[in-house]
C-alpha cells in the first residue's frame, strides 16, 4: 500500500468540516496540539506578495488550467483533520496552493506519476502515485466525481502519447541542493530552459513531485554575498546560499541563461502550436516541442533536435521556434500550420513498424537510429508512384508548384525531384520562378528551404566500418596537369604572374598520395600524404596569373599554390582532393560551394578540456562546423551576425560568440591559422554598401543603427534639438568610418562620445547607404502615397509597401521609426515633434536634396501612424515607453545627485588572479577611480610589468572586484 502523505506548509490553517464524525471531534483537541509541529517538520511555505503593477498575462502559473477550485486535503502524517486548499489541474501537474491568490504552489504532482484516481467514501477521492497517496475531499459527491473524471481523462491523454518521463521543462542548465534562507533544510533546485523548479529533496526530485515552479520571464538575479544571491520576481524574493563561491557563480549564470530563454518571443510558438498536431514532437510525441526542421517541415522536441543536427544542415535545417525569430517568415509559419506534424508524417512516417516507433523516454541511441533512418535514409516514407523516374518527377514538380498542394511538393522533393530542374518555360526557368508566377508563396517557401539539401537515400558510407571507409578513400584516383608555384612558408600576399612563377606539373592522386613533378621528367615527383593536408582554399578568379587557383596547406606549415585557366579541370581537382581528406562525419561539407575547407582544433563553450579536432567550411559569410565531440554545437554560424569576434594572432586563437554559443578555434600552424583568420574576419565584416551587406544583429538590424539608437535612447532623449543640431563633422566622419570597418568593435560610451556626434553619424550613414532604406526601386511608390486622400487607404498602402521591402530594410525602418516615435514623446523638452523629426529624416532617408516636401510628409505619417503601419502590439509599446521613461528618470536622478567629497573613499576587496594563483587585496578606491586605474594600481603593487600581448582587465562582481589575466583564467571569454 502506498504511503499516504500530504506535504503542507508553514502558516497553513486547519479547519474542521461539518461532515466530521463524533470520533473525529473527540480526537480534534489532541491533534491540534501536535499540528503545528507536524507541519513545521514536514513542509515549506513559499508565500507571495501580489504586486499591483504586474500585467494580467504575466502570471507565474504557466499552463492553461483544465479545472480549478477549493478542495480539502489531509495534512502531514495522515491526520484526519482536513485543510482547505486551492487546487489547479493542467495537462502537466495537479497543484495545490495556500489560497486562490498565491502564485507559488505548496505542492505539484506530475500527471505522469499518477497511477490511479479513485473515489473513497463520501465526497473523498485518492490520488495514488508510485509510492504516495494524496487524499482530497470535495464539497459534494458531484464535485468529487467531476474532479475524478477530469483527472482520469488527463492521465489517459498523457499515457496516450507515451509520456513517461519527468523532463517537463526542456534542457536543464543546472541542478542540485541549495539553502533557501528562511527554510531549515536545503532544497533541491532545477534550473530549466525558462523556469526554476523547487523540490523538497533529491528523492522527491527523482519522483518528480515538486514544491513549485518559478517562471523566469519576470525574474531577475542579483549576487548579494560571496556565496549568496537573490532570485527576484514581482511576487517575492528568493534568497539562496550556495556551498561555495564558484557554485554561486554557476547558479547565477544558469539563472541568467534561463531568464534570457524565457524572454525570447513566444509568438511563433503560439502560431505554430495553433495547429494541434504541432503540439507533439513529430518523431517521439513529446509534448510542447519548440524546435523545427524548416526544410523537412516537422516540429520536434529539443532531444530530437539534437539528433537532427547530427544529420547535417544538408539534410535537416534545425531552427528554434523561440530564438530564431528572423527565420520565421509569415509564409514559413503558414507552411507549418497548413501541413502540421500529422500531415507531414503521412509522408515521413507512413511505414513505421510499431517496434521501431519512438516515445518521449526513448534512449539517445534509439532516437539517433530512428531519426537517421527516417530522414537520411527515407526508410519509413511514403513512396511516390513516380519514384525512380527522374524526368517524370521533375515534370510533376513543375506542375504541382502551380497549385497549393504543398504536401505533394514535399513528397516529390524527398522522392528525388530536382528542386532546381528546368521547367521548359523560358520566362520561368526554375520551379521557384514558376511558383512565384502563379502566386504560390507557400510553394516558394518550401522550394527555397530545400535548394541546398539532399534527398533521403542509402549511402554506402553509413554502413561500413572505419577500416573499409578508409579503403574507399584510398581508392580515389585522379591524374592530370596543373601549374604549380614552389611551396612557401610565408603567406602569399602579392599577385603571382603566370610567367616565371608557375611551372607545369603532372599531378597524381593515388592510394592516399598526392604527387607532383615535372611533366617532362621521368623522375618520380614529390609526394604529399592526403592526411597531411589540413586545408584547401580557393582564390577568387583572377587573383594570380592563372584565372583559377587554389592553395593547399599542410601539417609542415607549408603552402602550395596550384592554377589553371580551365575552370572544370580545377574544380575536378578540388573535389577529388577534398573528398580524399574529409572524414566520414564531415563528408557533407565537400558538397558546399566553399572558399576554404579544412581541419582546426576547437573548444566549445570555453571548455577546460583539451581541444578537439573539427572540420570547417567557409561559404560566403557562413561558417559550417563539424565537431565530432560536440554535435549539438554544429549549427551553422552566420559571421555577419556574430556577437563577438576576437583574434589572438600570436597564439593562433580565434573566438566566436554567436547567440550565446561560444567557439574557440585554434591552430599551431601559423600559415593555416592566418588564412582562416583573415577569411573569417573578412566574411564577418561589412561586405558592401547596402543595408543587407552590413554587420547585422540577430534581428536583421545593422549594428551601427542599433548602437546609435541605443546610445541616444540612453543619453539623448531630452537633448534639445536632437538630430536637428549638428555635431562635429570630423568626429562624425571618424566614427562612421570606424563603424564601417568593424561595427562589432565599436562601443559608444558617454564619457567618449557626444550625443550630437552619434546622431550625426546615424544620419550620415542613412544618407550614404547604397539603395537607401526604401530602395531606389520602391522609393517613388512611397513618395507617391502621400497623394492618396483617404487616410485609411494611405495606411494600407504603407503596409503593403513595407511588406515588400527586403527583410533587413524592413527591420531597420521599423527600429528607426520606433525610435523616432519615442523621441517625439519628449518633444516638450527636446523640441523635436513629429514634424521637426520628419524635416530632418525625410531628405536623409529618401536621400533627396530636401526641395520636395513629400519625403518629410511620408516620414511624419510613418511616425504618426507607427502603431497601425508596423502592426505594433499596444501592450508591448506601452512597455517600451515605460522602459524609456525609466531610463530618463534614472539619468535625471544621476544628474541631481551630489558628487562625493574628494576625501570620500571606500575600501575595496580585490581578488587578484595570475596563472591560477589567487590573492586577496584591500585597496582604497575613490569615486573617480576607473577600472583601468584600479588594474594599474594592483599590477604596480605586485611589481608586474604588462607585456606587449598581455590582456589584463577588471570587472565588478557583486560586492567584490576581480583583476585577472584573461589568458590565465576563465573569468572572461576574451582573447
């Protein structure tokens, strides 16, 4: 018999029911004497303080309730005295609260852990888990029966999708025991993707029976002591104490990560989940999947997403429903809603044997095998009647893209139809152009997502062991003439002429040996083993005397330059060399249109372990990694959207930070590293003069625009004549030039930059940017809109023009107009109302001379009708304006604060770290001391003279400061 238990919490009240028997009443007095002790020994109460300023939709109770209401339940130790509790039931938990106003539950019982629910006597029912029984009592038999029925139905639905796992919160960032101040014993805490779950102890965590969950979308974390930190929500402050200072730091970082995840937009999720079948993973039926393969058209859970990444982006393009907002166009969302996992699986999973089907609790090994078979091999797919008939498949595809049957298109593509086949229509030669002609936008979306992907098929390399695979690579042979320059240990920085620099060589690739020699000599040529080749780079046409050239880098740190004027001959040599050097896990890289490909050492997430060996291909501004020890980190990196790029030339280290992902690339081969570093730096920079060719943020806004807007929002909202007043021309030119060289490295600071100079930089950027924000082609249509008399028609026309802009132009215009909308809210101070802003920005954005007033009128209307034109959520706008007002209030409060007296000093504890050696110092710090001055003083006290390539820094951390060498410690991920 399961133990009957009811874990209630401090400050609970005990009530007697009118239904208690006389025997119950006789026992009442004795029980009351022991009740408080029993509760204190067995429970925790997390009270909450309601805040009047919390939006109604910001509740910390995450799931939609199936039923709520008052029930009575037994307190600890199985006492017969019932306690009144507020109960909620959703599809994940049965929770009970102290009252209906509390946000944090006293206990939550996972639905998957409930074995049965049964009526027991008058108005009572039991909820039985694997090792506990919870007893509840309703106000009537009817109410009791309603609860029992709904619970049983919810349990059946959960078992219907094989939900037998306790991982209900997505990826776990950290978990363990923590002391919660005010509680006598330690709790077990789990930090998930977007929430925190508290358990009484480790055992209850294993059972899945928790105390409460804390949604992190309204949370913030603050370090308060060496081992202590606060998790603050609008409802209460949770004060935790970790065992060590290092553990505290790990907890704080995990909580900050969870907050970031929780704050990511859920709008795409809501739309995708509006199709019911998308609420279950297409592969394992796990609930609430928040990842998708955008080319395979399936919604998947995080565990399956990891296995999809293993397939490579040529098979499955994995994107997050929450974080990759710029990927989710309206048409792509419509594709997923129209298809849904149920219809998509009519194709992908038409022939899945029950014995091979996945469930949420399936092992990683089973999951990997199933997903590989399903999508890489197409083992379970529905075979199209034209399968194997290439010409017929292509013709069927060309006909079908003219209709709205996207499931048929999916079937044709993944049964072998060529997405780039010729349509035999001179004006519309490709399926994409043909679908566009017939206004089939969803067809266009599917076709574009699959333009560089592979159809499912059995690859012999997937079924052979390493020895056989090595034999296959050794069997690659090729022979022909190339022109070659003498190998060198220096980078080639000058153009090499055809005459005198190159000599013709007879080249042979056979049995893993690449040999080359004088074509007129009978002597054997010099040889390179293919495993010695670490990189191959393709030069732009015309770089040297021969039109087409490529470079080979070797383990001896030597560079070999080959060339020919025949593009097909050069291409064949490149392909056979690459195919012979790539390992099994990176073979798909060889099919890309790369400019550089090869192997490098790497560390993912700044791991302290030894570097792994990875393979990389650079295609335009996209870096494709293949990391055998970190498959989950193999998502392609858009170098133009990097958050940070740092190069340490002398140490052969290059650090890339992308959307919270950290990748450290290393090479002891100077030539090889120099080539990679130069190409990656060039690919990550602005590669043209249009908006789309600038360094961009994750939301498709040029970094220069975002940083200028942020700076002016913080320091210039109340600056009189902002944007109308001119800054210093020389400073504007210098700042703009620096932004255009590498915007990522420019950080605007109040003590270094004036508001008017930054405003001038932003205006000059928009005036000079090629094509302008409205584009040369569309600008006349924007300007002519002002002639439409009916206001509603003008707004509708603006919306239509906005939707037709390129994504970067659209995002940039929305960000700028939103900024100007905030500026004019302070026009009573800055004297820049809508009209004045329009006078400045009309000629700037349309790049005119200002003689035509139409440009100004368009900008004025965009500001005036910002909400309807850009479809701005009113609630989000109010939140934005609230934040802007808060910034202004903070700035004003800082301005009126009196400066401390020169003699006012504080004693600052500094933890000095050098090469792993730590020391605690106490230094007198005055109000004017900068971080640089503090660092210099600490180094001077230790008689340390910084060397040329040393990077020392200091950063404040709660109530202490650390001074450290970034290359000798892991305090900061900076090279």
